[in-house]
């Protein structure tokens, strides 16, 4: 299970984001970065839980909320991506 919280500045300390995008801060991470990772050969090397969480993020942000690929990802979104039970409660 990943540890998650929001700091005073609205930055998450999501272990998922830190593991998948160690060189990109929360404020600079964009939907396009998530899509690029899914389309890259590195996607095949991800753990099953990570690729499910990544796909959930893209589905929620682009498919359900209609976000543009250039927009940054709100820090609060990581809470759903890091917790499958929260995800299920949110969309059921």
C-alpha cells in the first residue's frame, strides 16, 4: 500500500508518483506524461498495481473529466489512484 498525504503547499507525497516520475515534481506532472509512459516500452516493466493505478488516473482525468493533456494533475487526485477502495467508492 502506498502512503499518501497533501502537504501545506498542495503537493502530494504520493509514492506512486515519486516511483514512476522521480524527476518530475507534482506541479510539473501533466496528463501527457502519464500517456507517454503508457505508450513507452517502460510501461511493460511496471508492476501490475502500478499500471492499473496509472491507467485509472488517465481514465479519470481524460475520459471522465475531459482534462487537456497539457494540464497539471491536481495533487488530490493521487489519493484515488493510490487506493483501490477509494476508487471503487468514487465511481460506483
